[in-house]
């Protein structure tokens, strides 16, 4: 990505980033096999933390938008939810801490 960003003299913005809260979530983050229903909250935390650890301070990286964030916060996500949203899950705290440091 750095080579591409440098060749265009532009930063790279991820139009979305996120991981489901299931086993092996980072192996194929685009996988939307909803037969995978066993919740793994720590897997989602780990994947998002690695994204921040590896990319967030890179000069070529412009940031990104969290997938999937719902407007009705109170009923979104939660500890029994295996989908992409980090809302009301431990992964939300990881995101919150990273964004707090940026201010």
C-alpha cells in the first residue's frame, strides 16, 4: 500500500474496516458466512487492535470508517452478537481508546 500511495502522492483511506466477532475473523474478514454464529469477542478485539497497531501510525494511511455502525446504538451489537458491529462489545473500547489518543 505504501508504494501505491507514494506513486500517487496520496494517502490511502479505508472506506470500511471491521471484523466479525467470530473465530478466525481476521483470516477472511470479508467472509459473511452467517452460519458462523459462535461468538468470539476476543477475536474481534484482537483483529481491530492489530489493524490499529500496524497501520494507524503509517504516514501513507489516512484512516477509515468502522463497519458496521448502527444509528440505534442502544439495541446494536452486544456480547451475544457475532456480526461486524463493534457496538456494545469489547472491540468498541479498543476503537474508543485509539480515537481518544488522536485528539
